[in-house]
């Protein structure tokens, strides 16, 4: 899991241009923020998908345990320590617990990535950015005494 996060971070850093290759600053966001928010959002989706897969595996193992118990109640007897007396039933139960823990970890990391993406989106939206110079025309709305004036300005 940490390898995946390290790989995604390395790709984000490598994909941003070098300082000498960057165009003149226009007041926009840095590439790490600009693309990092999308990377975190995609990572959150991927991790939640992996959590769903782990949850399905846990359900499959628990369903197999239930089917064994319904077929023969003796296979689901517990010993003094609280474990299943039948080894295969215990394997199904422990495998189900393993995948449940794995799903919980994927969900936690995925939701953390989603919160990080949301924070980057909000941070980028709340920053003041100047208007670019390459807007060919700009609409104008003026409030008059009993009317509203609408027009546009064309710069040559």
C-alpha cells in the first residue's frame, strides 16, 4: 500500500515541468496542487474499489462458513478457547476476519485521500487569481435606475 502511494507521489512530481520549463507565472496553482487534487481523488476511488473487493472476499468466506454450519451443525462447535473445533471452519472464519480488516484499512486510506483532495480543491478555489489577459471579450452587467444594462466590451 505504501509502495502505491510512493509511486503516485513520484509520478506527480515527475510529471510537473522543471522550473526552467515553466511558463511565466500567471497566478495559477502550482502543478503539485493543480494535479495532486485529481491524483488524490483517483486514488480515493481506487482504494474504495479495493475495499469493496476485500469486503466481498470476506462475505464469500463467511457465507462458506454459514453453509458448512447449516449443512452440519457439528462442524461449527466451539472449543474451550472460543475457536471452531473443526479446522476448516476456523480457516473460513479467520480468512473472513482478515479480509474485513483489509477492507477497513483500504477504506480508511481511501477516505483520507478523499479528504485531502477536498482540501486541495477548496484551497485552490479560495485563492485569489488575477484575470488572464487573453479574454477576447468580457460581458458587462450594469445596474441602471429601473433596468439592468447588459453588453460586452471587445478589445483590439
